[in-house]
């Protein structure tokens, strides 16, 4: 068997860099799976061998002979659970957001490949819990589908109910005239009716959530309290602050089980000790749901998150929703094609705050988000499209095809009576002469041929009509999508220009997002394997969509896969390099390639005299590298110059606060005032997120986000330049610097070992790549440390609104105080806020920004400490690997050497005094490890050669269907029926026609003979 020791796993992995991402990433995923599998097998093998030598932890002669200490260290570093957990905890959140009815859930099911996995949301649960879908790493067949339902905290629900009953009390006081929301005499917009409408809107919204849970309508709730609903024995209370798990072996049982937690379906819930049981909907009590399934799109850490549009988030869910929005790597904005056509743009689903967050995180580009025009098949009228585009000839062509098909059908029907007459005559009249029969049968054959010709012509026409008709529908879909894309990009480009104009130093070009017209309804009939069930019933394909590629789903999958490649590839390569280090350690420990030699000095002497100086020089060089790199990282501080931005913020802050009394200062009616109830509710919320429902409208107000955005708009250019351009740009030169310093020292170490053990020259040559491969782990860790600085610092700007809210807290409390009741109270409360802005805005901004600066510096100052740990770890692993090489040389010298070759070693402890049995055990273990290492490398070799990795244990596992959609990165621009290029021929009276064919076939030979005889007689 070929030795695995002559191979270079790192070389195999690095060779993949030349391949396209669509090809490279699946190979890396397979390599990682194989590495985790074989490292686990090797750990089990070594643990069994260790147990045979005793498990008391003491290093006796037998254990030392086996190399127990080094093997224990290997098992510790190869901790399967730790590596697997690190892999499974890695997540890239992909948000799918859109308004109710946009088709988000249907799109998610299509991306996942399970048609009925998630139930579609209805209007009742528009603000339902956030749902995540992640890859299911569990191989237990009973847990093929898993879910974790996290319920809301008891205290959060209690606060929401307290506010609900306070609103009922407030409404009653308004209705009874006991309380008035008075304002300035000239304020005509802030009437009591508006105030009452705001309060009633809040009451109704909360009552819609209380009813499904507790079963009480609004009139019944009038005389109740929070304590009445949150009784300890109540089934709903039992759920709060808990997590429920659901496991199912198949989708058929899982989908119904998870449904009540994702929509308004009721389910039976028992209270504590089973004292009370009732059917109720639980969605208002859920914080978030996480579903685990085995889907190709989720491999590598992608987590799809079903999010509501930010305009649909209620206050009780705002914190949870924002937490997810702030963590998104990629965002998919979904809007129906018909709605988008009416609204002209889908970007209404993205708030200003979300937009600035994405811009500052460098994600407002064609890799950070895309727009999906869902339901692309809805409302399509190809004839109207053709008329609008002055394509009258297309309409005429369709009319001509229909006429020709009608003519051919009429011709077939005209032939039918004569066919029946001829066939009936031949069947019923036995007295007809043979000659007459031949003549009639000849006429029957002729008529039958004519029928076949007409049917063939009709079939060809029907195929032409199908291709033309479907092509026209395809063209209509494409035309509408192109117009929508043009409108959306025009709108976005205008917004970008305005933003750049208001942001000092900003020079970023407009980057249009990818826009995908999608038809989920057309996708499912075209899937070859619905829900992994090849026997599932197939629906008829939708007109205009002859192949999966035309539905847009494969193109969206491909885009999503490519958009998430950088973080997934970095993560997988880091784990692979770690596994390679473990592979190389065992490979060296189990070596049997040393030749018999004579030692002129002990390994300790070589170590002390020659190797330690080289290790010290390497550490010195790496320290110099650390200092240089830290200086460059410190130069990437995004908040170095903020004085100008702060000055602008103070001026605009005062202007913003003055406009807080208006509904939409930047809108079409900038002087329309807020209802006083809305104004007061926002003040009581501390200027944070508040959803107004006055007059049936749903409007989100967040004054603190507005103040934070004022500052962020001023620094966005330097923020993006520092954290998302300069800082990532340090990685490539840092890797090159590590390469040069590390490789030079490794070459020196190998040179020293070769001079000390000249007979081992060939063996040591194979270890150069092993020692150099350790630097790959070092480089990965340095790259991650750089990324940590960027990611952790980038998240800090999202905390600015909360910090500003904290600075304004006492002012809002004063503005909401009871002392300001009475005539002109809105003006008086507003004046408190304006006065604070005029006198304290400068200090407030400076304090909040200074806090953010300190946090950014803290992240930057963590960097040298991380580098120090990385250097120490890398140096330790290099020393350990050199020690393994030295131990291996010494071991073989002792086993193979003569008396002279042991000079200077007589006083050493080790294997000289160990038992022969222990040495035999080690030889057997080394052979077993070499065999498994060969299998490990062979699996990697197969992965990187694009050969499916199958062995006896995994032969039943599929490699997935990624290749099909990875190649379809674009929706086809031209139309072709492809495999659907056929039509079923409509044959009237098919049963009678079959009998005619049978009759003519039966007499074919007889007629040929009679005709031949007649020809002879005539001659």
C-alpha cells in the first residue's frame, strides 16, 4: 500500500484556489466532513490503545514506550465535539423580509426544497415570531426534522398586558370626558378624536393577540386585569420563559407539529399539574422559532431567517427583530411583482435605519442584499403586453395558428363519417366480392392515411402554438420584470445621490442590487423530486415556465451561495488547516522511514545548541511582525476625526427635535402634526421604537434612531473606508509576511537537523512541508483576529441610539411628567425636549461618541493580545512537531542501532528499559494509524479530484443536488420549451380507430396477394 506520509494535504487544499467558487466550495465542504470523520475515528482508535496500557493517568514505562503523553495531547486537540461544535455554531444569517402576503414563506420553502415545511403566514400573524432555519447536523433518523420554540419572557408579557389595561382605562376616561388631551388653541390637527383613535388602535392590536391565547373578547377584557390572565395555573403561563423541542422522522409528521407555532392554528395546552387544559393559539407568546433540516442551501453555516418588514414590527417584538437585523450578513427583500408595479419600488420595505446600518457595514451592494419580485406569474396578460409594445403581428400569428388548428380539427372530423361507413360496410356485408373488398379497404387505408396526416399537421401546429404561447408569456414576464428593475434602480440611484450629497467625503459609486423575478408556483411542478419523494404526484407545468431555471429559484440560490462564500470559505479553511495539523502530528508520530544511523550527540544537545536559537529568532521576528501589524490596525480607527461631524450633528439635532411634533417633516405634508396621544406615547417610550396605529395607519417612530443616523451619516465614508477596505486589506500582506519569516526559519531548522543526522536527509526533506503547514493555522488565526476587529467594531455604531436614549432618559421622564398637564401641554412637553437639545446636544453627542470611541479602541487594543496568543500557540506547535521528528529519529536509532550507535545514551530513560510487549503494541498502533491516515488522505484526494466520496459506511448518503442550481446563476434571456417540446395528440374516437387499424393490419397480406394476382392476370 502506498504510504500516506509522502502526501501533502495542505497542497491539496490550496490547489483548490484556482477553481471557480461554485466548484471549490462543495469540495471544501466534503473535505471538512471527511476530516471530522477520520479525526474522530483516529481519536477512538488511540483511546482504545491507551486504555489497554492502563487508564490511571500515570506515565509508567509502558505508557511512555507507547508515547502516551503525546497521544493524550493529540486527543485533546482533536476533540471531535469541540471542532464539530465550532463548525455547527458558525452561522451566516440571511434575512428574508417583506410585508404580509409578499410570498416570503413560499420562497423559503422553495429555497429549502420542502414544499410544505413552513406554513404561509396570514394577516392575523403578520407580527408573529421570527423563524430561523438552519442545517440539521443530527444523524439520528428520528430527528431528521427538528425545531426549538423559545417563548417570550414572563416579564415582557406582563409589561405588555399592563400597558393594555392602562390604555383601556385611558380610553374610558377620554370617552367619559374625565381626561382631555388639550393642546394649543391653534392646533387643529391634534384633536381628541385623533388621540382616542391612537389609544383605540393600540387596544385593538393587543386584544387581537390576547383573544387567541386566553379566549376573551374585548368586552370581556374590560373588567379584567393582568393578574387575571397570568394566573399560575393558566396554560399560557406554563409556556412563558421556556423552550419547547420538536423532533420528527419525516416531513409528514413534522409540518403539522410545527404549524401551531408558526401560524394561527390552535393547539391543546395544559397548565401546571394539568389543572387546566384548553385549545389556544400560541403565536403571540413566542419569541422566536429555530427549525433544523438537511437542505443543501444551508450547508456551510447559512441560516435563513423569516423576518417581517420593519414597518410591521410591533414594539413588543422590536428588540428581538432589531437583534436579528443587526446580525444579518445578507438580506433578501421580497415584494410581489404586482404590488411592486403599483408601488413602483420595493425599497419601502427597508427603513432609513436599516439602510444606514447596511451602508456602514459595507453591505448595501449587490452582494449584501437583493430584491425578489415574487409571484412573477401573477397578473400576466401577454396580449396586453404585445399591444403595449406594438407587436400586433404576434397577436395575428396566434390567431392564424388557432385558425389552422381549427381547420385541421375540422378536416379530421369530416373524414370520420366516411371511415365509419367504409368500416361498417366491410364488417357487416359478407356478400361483397373479394375484389370489391380490396377496393374498399384501399379506400379505407387512404382515408386513414389522410386522417393521420391531418393529425400530424395539427400536432405540429399545436406544438408551434405551445412554444409561441409560452414564449409570449415568458416575454410578458420578462418585460414587466425589466420595467420594474429599471424603476427600482432609478429610485435607488436617486436615493444614493441624495445620500452622497449630504455625506461629507463620500465618493462611493452606486451599486445596483441584484433583482430576481421569482415564481414559486411554477417551480414546484418542475422539480424532479418534490420533498425528496420521487413518487410524489406531479402537477402540470405553468405556462411560460418550461424549466426550473425560468422560475428564478436556481438563480437566486446561486446568488445566495456566492454572496456568502467569503465568510464560509474562511471558516472552512481554518478548520481544515487545524485538521491538517492534527493529521501531520500523527503522521510524524507513526513514521517508519528513518534509516539506521549513529548519533554523535544527543537530541537534547542538538536542541540546546542549534534549535533553540532558531526558535528564539523566529519568536523575535514574529514579535516584530506583531508590532508592525498592530500599528497598521491602529491606523484603521474609523473614529479618528469626528469634530466636524459632531458640529454638524448638534445643528441638525436641534432641527430634528423641533420637528418631533410633526408626522413626517420630510414628506408631502411636512406641517401635519402628530396626534397628542402619539406624541405622548413616544415620549413615554423614551423616544424609542413606537408603532402608531392612528386612523388605521401603521407608522413606526424612532426618534433616537433618527438622532443616531444624523451622526452615522456624517462618518459613513471614513467608517466604511477604515473597517471594510483598509483593515481587510491588511490580511494579504500579513499572510505574505508570515510566509517569509516562517519559511526561512523552518528551512534553517531542517538544515540543522540534516547536518546533525545526515543519513536522515531524505526523511527530513518530507518534513519541510509538515513544519511549514503549521503557519497556515497561524495565518488563519491572524486573519480571524483582523476580522474580529472589523466585525466587533462595526457592530458598535448600532449601539449609538441606545446610548443616546440613555442620555435623554431623564429629559423624556420630565417631559412625560404630570406637572405639564392642561392647556398647551403638548407645546410645553415639546419645549422641554427642545431646550435640552439646544443646551445639551453638544455634550450628549460627545459623550455618546466618546463611549463608542472607547469601545472601538478596546477592540483594537485586544488585537496585540490575540497576536501574542497566536504566536505562542504557533511556536509551541512548531516545537512539538520538531520534538516528534527528533523522538522518531531517536526511537529508530535505539531499535536498529548497534552498541556503538547508542553512545552517550546509556543513562537515558525511555524505551530502552520498556517491555518488548509495549513496543510491539506501539508498532501495531502505528500501523493502524498509518492505514487510517491513508484512508483519510484518500478521502481528501477524492474530494479534491471532484470524485464522489463514498465508502462502505457512507455509500447510501447522497452528495446533494448543488451542481444543478450552482450553474444557473442567471435566469434565461431567451425562451425554449426544452424537454416539454411535445404535445399530446387529440385523437377522436380512439377506440374505433384502433379497431380499424387492427382490421387493416389483419388483411394487409391478403390484399397484397390479390393485387399481385390481378397484376399478373392483366399482364
